[in-house]
């Protein structure tokens, strides 16, 4: 084997170790800092790897290692069904704190899902272990949209139940030292009079303890009723006092993207608003893929996109 091939395979091995065994090295990348908004903290959601890495103690520690070795400040740990045990969450939380990585805990249930409360009750105590945003995140809309592909928004009875559940969840979260937040998703941002209700109706009708997590691409892609960029930005600014953190994601031609790119609402406008109101946490979220190397490449390409305009 000539010297070129030896060098090639050595570099390949080093790259692989960075992702899978970064806890074994003290080499850390410089922290990813926003040029104009240095108080913002950049992280990612583990949802990026949902297709390739089952939720576990091992995979969660690997994500912490990757965050620490790549300059990320924090991550959103997605445990859709709250399957991690109390002991595992405590171990992950301690490990992340040791590595200097903040963690926010998230389930993947809508407020009307039949198993929402079961999952909520399993997850709420676990979420309290983590150092960071101190949020407990769920979805606004859930299975009701999956089972009815023609459903646009919520009816009056559903809206009444959603408000009741969100209020209750927020008060329980508060007692556990957490902020309950819901993400805008399949539902429309705004309702249509006498026809259906939307995400804004939840925010307007719930108590002040209910917070939200903004996804920058969902109103233009995932939502059954797409909104204009001006409408979405106006909504964000109007309700920014209840906003806890964002998923930074891109939409193009009505589809969520696998890498960050230009988005209907300008990211700089979003960053300015977050920084001004001291909402610190920004998590990259991308369309999940079924190849681990590709998932990491997509995340790294997205960081590259941010470096061109926003990061030091």
C-alpha cells in the first residue's frame, strides 16, 4: 500500500472517530458564535437522526459528544414516546453538563393524542434533570391530522379541549421547574371564521404559562394551510413574549429541506427579534434521512450555510 493510500485511510478513520468516539478526544471545535447576535446559542435537534439512531443512552451520549466536538452549545433531545428511563436521563444530563452542552427535552405527541398524558407524565420528571432551556416540548397538532388527511384545522370542541390540556400541562411543568412549549406544525397558523381554528387560537386563549416553540419552515411546508412570509413574521413578533426557542429549518416550494437554505422568512429578521427579546436558543432541524453519514453531512452543510452569513 503506497503512502497516499495510507494517508487516505488514516484521515477516513479520524473522521469516523470524530462522530462515533468523540468522547475519547480532547480536541474541540471553536464554539459556533453568531456574528451580530452573540447572545444566541446554536444547537440541533436529535430528530435529524430519527431514521438512523434509535433513542437510547448510548446514542444520546454520542449526540452530546458530537455537539461538544463541533462547537454547538446545546441540543434538543427528542424522546418521542418518553422511553428513556429516569436513570438514563439523569446519566445523560450529568454527562452533558460535564461536556458543557445544554439539553432541552422533547416528546413527539400532540395535545389531542390518546397517549399524550401518558407520555407527558412519563417525560415531565425526566425533563427536569437537564441543564439548559428548562423546557418540555410537545406538538400542538397530532394524530387527528394523520388520521384525517383532509383536515384543515380544529373544530370548536377540539379547540376547547386543546386549551384545557395546554393550560393543565403548563401548570404541571411549572411545578417541576419547566416551561411547557408547543410547536406549530400541521395546523394552520390562523383559523378561518366559522370553519376551523388554528395555532394562533391556542396562543391567544391559553394562560400565560403556556409557551411555544417556533418552527421557521412549518408554516410554508408542513401546515395544511400555508401562510405568507409577512403573516408569519408578524405572528412571531406579536407573540414573542411567549416564545422559548426555535427550530431553524428551511422550506422551498412548499417542502421542508434536508439542508438549510434560503427560507420565505429571512433568518436575519428572526435572529434580530430573538436577540432583542433575549430568546437565546436556536436549534437546527432538517428533514430526516435514512443514512447516518448523509444526516451528519446535511447538518455540516447547514452549518456551512450559516457560516457564510451569520456565524464567525
